[in-house]
């Protein structure tokens, strides 16, 4: 779902106003909620509701957004989920054979 909005000013700050339906359908974006904006590309911004623990852990906003997308899609389309078969697992192993990595590669 997407929502329209406009950039405006609020006091001496810049602000983004969105249509009220966004807040009705997504109550986590209530007034006074603490949010974080991450620029994810030219003209693209990801706005997330955060709590103090998430700020301290510095979660990756892109991974979080992707996992939320997957969760939503899986809830809407549970029939689309199927187990991995042996053939697919064997293909994945063949494609990644010889790939060397360390945990540091994922930090």
C-alpha cells in the first residue's frame, strides 16, 4: 500500500505530511512516535518507527524492511510457500562450491 504526502514546514522545521488513512491503517505511526529516516537511494527514503533498543542495536533498515515485506507477503499468500526440495538444495550447493567467507564479510 502507498500513501501520498507533501513536504511542508512545521514551526522552524521541515516536515512531511501524509494522508490520514496511513495513520488509521498503521497505528504504530501514532503522534509522538519516534521515527528514523534512512536514505536508501536517490529520491527514496525508508521511514521506520523505532524504539530505544533498536537505536542502540543499529539494525539494518533495508534488511528490516525486506523481512517485513516477506512477512506481509507470506501472510497474504501462504499457498505460495513450498519447501525446498533436494534438487534445489543440491543446485545451491553446486553454485556456492568453493566460495570462501568469514563472519566479518557480513558486518
